[in-house]
């Protein structure tokens, strides 16, 4: 079992920055990748950024150059630095963990944290 707890959400004006953190506990040694997803009202939950063992990363095209995902060596904490935020980044952001290779979502989800970008 893996437990995920997100923190760091909030409200910010367009152009501002936020840093989300995902605290990971449980069977950390079995994790292959941790990813951030987001879901806006009435829309599907989409991958934002992911990081795998060994440091490989994946980003949605909409956030490339603005968001950076990082982790400590042991995948105990995975952060998402979000810069130059736009109103369309408004969503609930979820942390996800998986055991197998690839970027399809894994079985473990956090409770989510709200990010609101508005003037």
C-alpha cells in the first residue's frame, strides 16, 4: 500500500507561482513513478507531469516550460513547481503513484489540492 498527501494549493493571480508537494509513505520501494494530475470542473482528469525512478520526466504540452517536477532520491516527496500560472491551470491537483512502467495512472491517489488562478 502507498499513501499520498498533497499540500501547497491555493489562490494566485495570473503570472504567479505555487509549489505543490506530495508526501509519500508506505511501500515506497515498490513505486516506479509519481505523477501529478489535474481535474477542472466538468473535465476529465489529465496528466500534468510525472517523474520516474532514475529521474525521467514527462510533461503535458500545456505546462512545458512553466512547471517543473522534482523528487528527493527516495521518492519520499515529489514537488511540482508551477510558474507563470494561467487561469486555465485552475483545477484540483492530484498526486498519483504507480508500480509498473509507462505513464498510465497508477492505483494510488491523494485527496487532491485546489489551485485557483484568478485576477
